[in-house]
């Protein structure tokens, strides 16, 4: 699990605590993954290492090397998740600003394309982004374009497939 911990906040001052924005659902998913790695996966890898050691000469054992590499990956992910959970700030869906709700981190935005196709995105930070689940990074071209806009606004986004126009239909 590679994460980008900058989150567009390159202007941290000395003594400032890093804040990583997560939706309540994203926080729970990361917490569950961390719990699984600590309570189950770590033991599975330890068993794998033990079996590889018992199989013979570890200096020439590819199984032992694989097990140690797996252990390093699991421990690295545990450290990343621990950091993420310690510095997480849970996003609350913002109330309306100046009489209008605008697209912000944590909001779900329903849009319609210029071709009449409806799409739904939840705007999240880069550590939570997952396009297959409709969780769109605020740093992606579409995410950046939607931020700050209200229902009825039209935004144009240049993507690798060309320019797409989105009209915001609902923000919740």
C-alpha cells in the first residue's frame, strides 16, 4: 500500500502536526486493515518464515527469502497505517456555505456528463482514493475541477480521453 503523505500540504510549519483527512468510512476501513495485519497477517508471515527455516539451509532458500520479503512488506504497511491513523482527521460533511452546499472533501457529488451519463463521486484525500468505489481524489483532474462548485455549476475537465463537461446535479 503505497501512500503519498504530502496530501497537497507542503506548507507545514515547524511544530505543526500533520493532518491526513479521511472520511469516517475510510478511517474505519484503514483501522480494520491495520487490525487484520497486526492480529492475523503478521502471524501468518511468522509461520511462513518458521516453515522455511525448518525446510533446510536458509542461506540458499528462496522460500525463506520470499518470507522475509513478505514480512518487510507487511511491517511497512503496518507502519504506514499506524502513521495514517495517528494523524487522521475525520471529515464531516460541511454544511451549506452562504446558502449553498459546495463540493468539498467528504461530500458526495452527483454529476451528469455532456453526453447525458450520470456519475457519482465522493471527494476524498489521496490516501483514500479508489476509483472503483467512486472515491475520487481531490488531487485528480475531476476532483480538482469539482471542488468549490455548487449544484447547477458546469465544469470542464481535460482527461486523457479528451475534454468532458460535468454539470453538478446533487451534493450531499
